[in-house]
């Protein structure tokens, strides 16, 4: 029913794309007949020709029923927004929610900050298969995501994007599709490229340079190919006032008139949240510290005082609106946001990173030799290194308690915090026993990500052509090894114990055991009555003010946790393409092959950076980055068969089946059934139905644990049956990987048509409906839900529960619960892809080309099956990386002659909701509580995006060769990002251009 209603809406709204397709187009999916080859053996195209793959079949004129988008080298050169190919590929509307440097700055403890990992259909980076010349690449993170930065960009001939399930042809993980980077392996001559760029604000400087050369030898039987590249991006570590969009005070605020409700107490009719206010800022902390509470004779007497330059005491002006309302009442909370007044004092919207400092180096080499007619041996290797340094935000701390007992007595006892007395004075502290402070810590350096990755990949193999069954046939065998050495490095991270010790400063009393000068400020642990808690390295840290901290104290409280991980991949495979027989309608083509693969991970973490885990809980030494190493491996064996059978009358069948056996997850079969039908040359219909899989990754299988303690409800409790146990159980939870995970299984449909009207030469258009139904998707589950599902009799959940023999009693068993990932989520993604292209000859060698591509997303649902949880459609929501805009589109218009080209590109997303579960109302709002899935807003709408880019290229003679000078302007009109009503970085960093207008200029030289 949901699908039927949504589909009707799509049919109504999709007519709008007719204008989009021509006015602002992009790349066209392949629609005209082309030479089809297996990806692993694709030869370089001749001038003006694209050899399209997207299948393992090798046959002239084959049209794959699975939609395929081809991005040519010319597309990359003319319309790429940056010198990183990942930014170009991510502009395809089929790619949604990808992880990239701009949106991964807060991925502090999982090592993915700074990478470029593709996400198709917003189903997750792990559900799209990234290939290099049809073969896998080793992952760059614990999740197995392939970093596009490791692709040798100087040699990329084209990028093929297969949208739709392709596991039967390519293997595990191709649930949402395949992105295959095809290299020009027969390059002759030398290619040199260099460019440099900067933003309109004078920051974000970048440069890149690459050289690639190829040469045949031994009469053309051998060929050598080499390339090298260097890329640099300056970091942007603050959002200054020049980027006004982050300083408008566009922040979500709670409505003080809203009253939460329960099942028995109706709420008010007011909305809970405001998003229409401006000049709103955080009022829960300040750069030098804000007093949020105080205890003593008059509770909260000092609430609202904050510390400025040199420790100066100021009064925070809570303006015209606050939430919660300002009060000094006992037990009340301090305001978290305020409008007007001192709304700009908090600096969390300034001291935040926009772009990492990124340095990349890479080399690639390939050698091939035809040892006999039709038999070629080849070997290739690559090495890539990347260092990423990023501002992950200030060392924010809340709830810092300063003991002020005895601060008004003389001599001052050690119970009085010396820094509090120094800043506030004895008169303010009269009758005050403690103050609670929150700070964004302007004196401390920002938390930094300083990751380094080294990725190696080596391939050896042989391929050749031969005659079989009277037809040409092709074979290939290969073996490859990949390795990623990853250092997940954090810097300037607070050590919890040392920070507490340094904050608790006291005046050294007379006769102190360590002989400190009387009245000097020392760490309390070193001057109190106990000698067992002393730390001679402790240096007291003044956190009350700006410009007051001692560098030695900063060095004492901050550290640099890290984890080293090694990921390894071993692969051996073979592919054979044959034409064994023919029917009355034509040749039957067959491709068969197999692959064996092993994935491994091992890691090390110095003891000082690991949490201490016991059965009673986890003690974290650091504010973030409490790393644990883990080790594991699995292997897989696969065999496949793919065929194309012509049936006549323009009808052609394409099918594939793959048998896969995992060492840890068992056997699974994937398959594809597809057909194309061209009743007339002007139109071709296509359909595929496939079953695809994603295997659990190394992190899901083998992640090391963290622990917690709490209580859970007994779902079998009965007041009349004591044998079912008590009403609640105490438990210790250990979060670990789950080696018993099964592969996720997806059932997919693709239905579409391609139109190439003969009466309009040069025009093609296509539309394809897609539906991906993923069952048994892997996700983590709470301890309570593990108990609930065990009560339902599901054995795998019961296996995660045991009784603690030490802490259990007959009347009150104490549970040990392993909180693991399980196969329990169902995901449904649906939508329609549109594609159009029109190439118009202008006379001579000049052409004008319009291209357009757009996706209308219909549904993106995650259903956990957990009672009380609602499956929410995130399509039409622009609130973050996990949500998907209703429309994503890109288009270009290109004029091209023999010596000059100009391309204008338009790209963007449609407007949408801020929250997928938001209800827009101001009166007569539904009754909700703070725990309700759906919350009410006065305005739940946020804008869309439309950016314009410009590329100009001039070709000039260069000796007997050619050189190209190019200028690229991204975000030509310096449009703002898609703003969100949030503190900190108030923008959707996944779909937005965060830097503003950017200029890039460079040169390409080709020497034959």
C-alpha cells in the first residue's frame, strides 16, 4: 500500500524532469550499441569510441539489461569540480550519502575520517562494490570500504557505474551496484598534468601534479606503463566571519510553552521546536568557561557568570528568549540556547573545521608481454600514501565541578579550588560550596585527526585469445595481494584522570610533604593528606578564562591516542568467455569463472590508549579514542556462470548465477534474470530481477569489545510465577563482533526503457525504476531487545546471554549479555533514474551537447521489527548524511570545437524536511512526549541546492604535440551550503559545497 501511494506521487511529479533533462543535464547512460567486454580485459578505446562493459560477457552489440552509466575521460576533464575523481563520481545522483573528508571530521574513533568512500542509493558504503579493472581492491578502513584516493587517477580512461544488483556477476557486496574504474592500459607516450586552486576567500589552496607514460617494445608484444601523482589540499580549520552562512544564529530551539505528555496526560497544542528564529546561539558553554550551576546557601547564585580574557568575570546576557527559561531554582537546568543577548559568545560555530589538510602520493606500474600469439603475461603494482590532518572541534567539557568549600577562610584550606577563588574572589564565594562550569576550552588546542594510510596492491596474471567451437574465445587468470597499513591517530585528546587532577588546584599549605612554596597553586592530589594518590608530573591547569592556561599543564592533560591496523586481501581468480553454440536467433555467449579470496585484519594499540574492560564495566582513560585492537580473518570461494541468449524479434535474455561459500557464514547462491527487447530501433525495454548479497565485514565479525553495566526488564516476568525470575535483571554488557553473522540478502528489480528516436539524431533518453529489498541487514541491537528476542525463543539471541556465576543468586540471576550485531533489519529503497543526452553538430568539428541525469527517490526505509519502533521513510529529508533528498540532479551544456571547449554544469538537490520524523504545526499539534518518535516543529522545511560550475579549455600546439590550458570555477555564484538549524557546523556537509566559490587552473600536455 505504501508503495502504491508513493508511486502515484512519483508519476505525478516526474513530469517535471522533462524540463530538467534538457535544461540541466549530465552524463547519459549507454544506449547505443557498443563493443562489450569483460571489465578485467577491457581494451582502451579508439578516439571517439567507448567500449562499454558492465558485464562479464564479451560480445559485440550486447546491451546489458542492467542500467549502466559511463563517465568518460573527457567528462572527467571537462566537468570534474576538483582534482579528485571521487568528487566527480559523487555528483552522480545514484550516489547518495557517501563518506568524504567534508562530512567525516567527527569519525574520531573508527579511522574513516578523511577517506572518500562511495555510497550508492544511501544503502551504505559497504553495499557498493568498488573495482579497479574489474578486480577488487583492499579496504582502507575496518569496514572494508575502498578509498577512491587509492585509484591511479592519471590513468583512468573511464568509470562505469552499474546501478542495480550485480553480485551474481561480480561477487559479494554488489547490492546497490558496482563502480568500476577502467585504466588505459595501452597508453602510448607521455601525459603530464598540473593544476592549482584556491577559494574566493583566499584559503583552501590546493595543487596536484601527475605524470603517466606508456611504451610498447619488442615489436608491440610488450608494453610498460608507469604513473605517479602528488596531491595537496590546505586545511581550513576555522569558519571565519567571511563565511556568513555559519553565523546567522539559525538554530533549533525548544518552545518553552510546550509541555510533554504521557499516555494519560494530554499535552498542549503547541509545537515543541522552533526553527524560524534567528540570532540564536548556544548558551551552555563559553570559550573561557560558563557557570551553569552553583551549590551552597543560595542555590545557583552564580549561574550565568562567565570567564573572559585573562579570567575576567562577565555576566551572560540571556537575551529575549532562552530554553530552558533562566531560573535559579534548585534542580533546574541552565539554558542551552538563547536568542539575542550574548548569543555569539559561544564559539563552537567558529572553531570548527571545514576541510582537512590532505597530502597524497601514489605510484603505479604495469608490465605486459605477449609470450606467444594470443597469450599475454602481465604484472602490476601500486603504492599510495595519504596523510590527513583535521580539526574535529574544540575540547568541549561540561559538568566541571570546582569545590569552593572554605574559600572565605584564612588560611585557605585545600578544599577550596585555588583557580575558582582567584577568578571569582572571596566575596562572590561567600556561602558557595561548589560551582559547575562548562567550557569550549579556547586555551586548549582543538581535537585533531592525524590519520595515515599506506595502501599497496599487486597483481600478476595471464590472458589470451583462442578459438573454441569455431568462435573467438578469451581467458584470464590472475592472483593479487593488497595491504592497507592504517594509523588511526588522534591528537590533543583529554586524559580523563589527569584532567581532573590538574583542574583540582589548591594553595599549598604550610608544611606540605613535597616542600612546595606556601601559597603556590599545586595539584590537590599532591598537597592533600593522602600520599598514595600523588602524581609528581601533575601540573595545575587554570580553565577559568582565556589566555590563562600554562603550556606545561596543557601538555600534561592532553595526549595522542592511536591504533595501528593492517588489512590484507588475497585473491586468485579466472574468467573465461566463450560462444559455445547458436540458436536460430544468433550466437549464445557464455562467461564462466571463479575466485578464491581471503580477508584479514590485525591491530595493535599501546596499553596506555586502551580502555580497561572488566565484567563490571569499562573504564575509559581518554575522552575519545579508547582504542582496542582486534584480529580476524575469513575466506570465500566462488564460481559463476553468465550467459546471453538471443531469442529473436529484438528480444535477448541475460542471466547469471554464482555459488559462494564463506568460511564463516556458509553457502549462498546469487542470481540474475534479465532481458532486453527492442521492437523497433527507436526504443529498447530492459528488465532485471536479481538476488544479491553482502557478507559481514571484518569489524562486524571481530571487533573487540567495550563493556557497560545496567539493568534490563525481564520479558517473562509474572507476578504469579516466580520461576520466571525477577522483574528486572542486573547485567554487564560487552559490545563485540559476532562471528555467526550471515550474509545480507537483497532482492532487486530494475525496469526501464531507452529511447533513441531516428527522427531526432543525437538524442537519447532513458528511465529506470529500481527497487532493492534487503533482508537480514546487519545492525547492532540493545541489551533489552536481546532479552526480548530470546524470550521469543530465537536461539541466536539466547546464545548471547549467560549468568554470571560470581554475582548471581538463586533469586536474582546477574546476566552477562553480549551486545553484538545481528541480521535483523529490513531495508527497502525505491526510486526512478532519468537520463537524457542530445548532441547537435554545428558544422565543421564543432558540437553542442546537452546531458542530464536525475534520480527521483521514493522510499528509503529501515524496519528493525522491534515492537514500538516505526519504520520511517528518510527520502525527502535533507537533515544529514543518512537521509536522502527527493531529487538529486546534475546537468551540463558543452560547446566543443577542435581547439576550445566550454562546459556549464548545474547540480543540486530538491528542498525537503529537516527531520524525517518532524510534524509541522503551531496549533492543534498532536500529543507527544520527549520520547515520541515524531516531534512537532513550527517549520520542518529546509532549502534545496543549486550550484553552477564553469569549465573552459583551450588546446594549443606544443611542438609536434598538443597542450591544454584549463580553468575551472566551482560554485560560480558562491551559493551558500544547505543550512540546518543546528549549532556548530550549521550545514548539510554531505550534499553541500562547504567552501564557496573555488578557482582552479592547470595544464595538460600529451607527448607522443
